[in-house]
C-alpha cells in the first residue's frame, strides 16, 4: 500500500489485483484459524484450504507461517509521511505524525488483525523472533527517510543507532500493549515511547 491518493494512483493490472486478492485471502484465513484454534494448531495446509489455494501458493507469497502473521502494509505509509513533512519539523514530531498516520490506517482497516499481531508477538517466541528479523527492512526504510531530511548517510552509525532505538521502542510498545490487554490507545503509547527517546527517562518515582 502506498500513500498515493486514489485519484492519482495508477490503475493496477489484472495480475497485480489477483496477487493482492490472494495475499489478503491467505492472511484472512490465517487470522481466522488462529482465532479459532490457536497459533500452534494452525497449519499451512489448513490455511491453504481455507483460502482456497495450494500450500505451494501460500509459500510463494509467505516463506513461513510467521511471515503471514507479521506482514502488514504500513511501512510505505510511514516512509511516505516521513518525506512529506515540513523540512523544519523536529524528528520527534515527524515520527509522531508518520507513525500515527500508519497506526490510524491499520486500526481503521484491520483492527482485529492489528491486535492479533501484537498478541502473537508477545505470546509466541517464533513470531517475536521473526518480527525482530523483519525489522531490518523497516529500519532501512526509516533510515532512508530520515537521511533525506537530515543529509546524513543512511548507513551512518548515528542513523543506525537511532533507527534501531526507535524500532526497539516500537516492539516494546507492541508487547506492552498486548500484555496489558490492549486497554490503552497504542498511538498514545507510541507517543510516550518517543518522549523517552527525545527527553530520556522521567525523573522521580511514578
């Protein structure tokens, strides 16, 4: 998914539309089966049967079962927002806006899947490990977006450390959100995490 208005977005061809439909069917089948019977009991064969595709098709779109769970469409939204913000805006405000935009869309378009991903990341070690691995791609996109704004090399140590700190904070936000039963607004939790990165730990006892 890209942050391009529908009126200006080039129309997708039939083959691309079919790919998107198949990916969504596989993801929807996976989420439904996990809700019904749990993560460990859900097999790729069951997912394929529910999505009305072959197991080989599932693996063609998603290398592992964990990839089906963690895949979302919000990295392009975040990076487009990073590039669109005013040049004089602080990095913290830029990130707040970009992450809030992506989360707003995620919660509006797939609220249950968003909560399920967070819960499985907190409860299932294999999902949590794959999430950590996939952060390399998100981190690269984040560094490239911030490099354009700052003039720094996206592979510089400074941007590597900064991006890793942001992504580590977001993983902890997701885990905290799930462990506390999604009772808080995750967008407010993200704001709190960015406050820590911007200002350091709060002083005094909570």
